[in-house]
C-alpha cells in the first residue's frame, strides 16, 4: 500500500489539519515508459499555503520530492536511482524520465541538499542576490526570515559573494543566536523583541545596500528606512501576509523609493531554472569544503507531513523544513 495526502478543504486565514486527509491506496504499478519511485524526502514550502487557495481539492499537494526508483519500465531509469521530481505529497509516485532529474552522488553533499541549498531554496537565494539585487563586494545585506531555508542560504551566499556585513531577522532569540553562531551572520534581529526600524538602524548604523525580502509588511518598511541611496530590494516572498484575510496596507514609506532612488524587483525562481548549473558550480565546492553548510529541520514520517507544513508556516523550522518519508 502507499499513502497520499490530499487537501480536502480551503483555508480561511491560517490553514489547519482538518483541511487535509491521509489516504491509503494500492501502490501504483508502472506502465511502459514509467518508473515507480518510493519517496525518501518531501519538501514543505510557504508557496503551498498560496496553492491551497487555488489548487485542486482531493489530489496530493504538488511539491518537490526526492525518491528512489523501485521498479522501472522506463528507459534511462534504473532500480536504485535517486531522483528529484515534483509529484509532492505521497509515499510513491509514477514518473516518466522527462519528469525527473537523476541525482548524482557527490561526496560531501547530502541528498537533502537537493531540496535546500542546491534546490529551489538555493536557486532563489542565488538569483535574488546575483541577478536581482546584484550584490557587490563590500556591501551590507539584510535578509528577513533569515533562519528559514531561503534566508539562511541568502546570508551564507551573500558572504561568499563578498558582502562585508550580513544582517538577518528572525522570530526568536534562539534563532537569532543561531544566525550569528552557526551561519556566520554579523548581526541578527529578533523581530518579536521590538520595533524593527530601530533594531535595524542599530545593527546597520551606516545603512544597508541590499534587502532580500522574504516577509513583506513591516520588514519591508524597516528596510526602506535603512537602505542607502541607490539600494536594491530583491522581493522573494511575503510570508507575513499569506494568511491575511484582507489585502495588507502598502509600506508607510513606499515613496522613499523615489527619494532614495531605490530599485525594488520581484522575481519567481521558476523563471531562472536555467541557472541551476551555475548555482551548483558556485555552491557544491563550498558545501564540500565547509564554507557553506546545509541547515535543515527533518521531521520523520509521512503521517507528520501536515504538521510539518503547518509548523513551518509558524516558524517551527530552522533552515529547510523536510519530511523523511
Ligand atoms: P522558511 O523561511 O524556511 O519558512 C518560513 C519562515 O517564515 C518561518 O520559519 C518563520 O520564521 C517565518 N515567518 C512566518 N510568519 C512570519 C511573520 N508573520 N513575520 C516574519 N516571519 C515569519 O521558508 P522558505 O521556503 O525559505 O521561504 C521564505 C520566503 O521565500 C517565503 O516568503 C516564500 O514564499 C518565498 N519564496 C519565494 C520564491 C520565489 O520564487 N519568489 C521561492 C522560494 C521561496 P521565524 O521563526 O523567523 O518567524
């Protein structure tokens, strides 16, 4: 038997467990041209909250997954191959060769890195820094949700790209300490501890050059306050507003973008998949020699998938939230 996890109802505000159902179904059998993959790791991501408002009900949530081929009627896919695919919330998946990437075994690179630093997480960080903000050596970079998957990677990549000062914000003192102690940030802000603009001004007395926004709302306003003239904002996400029932107000200081001649640019990582090879050239040697670390929270068991997803939305993760099937 195999397990699939369906969304069965729409959320109104924050999602909750009763909007999902775990079902046992017979393990599918590959037809000609297909392979059966037994999933090993599943990714849970903030975009899935937005998908809950629009994707189909009664089907597994789409998502990034890593699994092992256990039966194959597909040329080029052999039993034992480890593959990346996007069939999401299920223990087993039928795939065709065109739908998967066979993952290389690289010494020193854990398999989970292909859901984190070498996956959509790492590509988002890399694109935001190199193509959107175009960070330069010597600059000061601020990133929000910094103890999460993308944010922690942004901090580490920014340092490797020559940033002089890297500042992160997160929601607890323990996570703030983690940023500085383990991920090499120069300073960390606990947004639950007080007004953001004042905390950011204290952490970056000379201002910031780049803001990598994962949160939106008051974080964006605080960053606009702190940005120097001609600073850049790479807008990746707005996790503070995904559960909002009414559209959030624009930042109070939005017009300062004109006065400071700032550039604010949003991006979707899916338009930059052609940079995957460049990301790996950048990140793999650094992962292998320890200049970059994988940071992840691994939850065991597909029956804890929904809890892991909901927990991640509320900051229950440090680094990439991953479920080990
Ligand atoms: P993540 O940061 O690992 O997990 C979400 C984090 O958001 C939580 O750990 C929590 O950390 C923080 N958070 C939750 N509610 C918050 C609030 N009200 N205010 C401030 N922080 C809050 O997730 P991720 O996968 O790395 O994604 C980060 C952001 O990037 C998300 O906005 C996501 O949608 C976006 N993203 C965009 C793209 C793209 O193509 N544009 C691609 C990937 C991700 P704390 O404990 O610090 O609160």
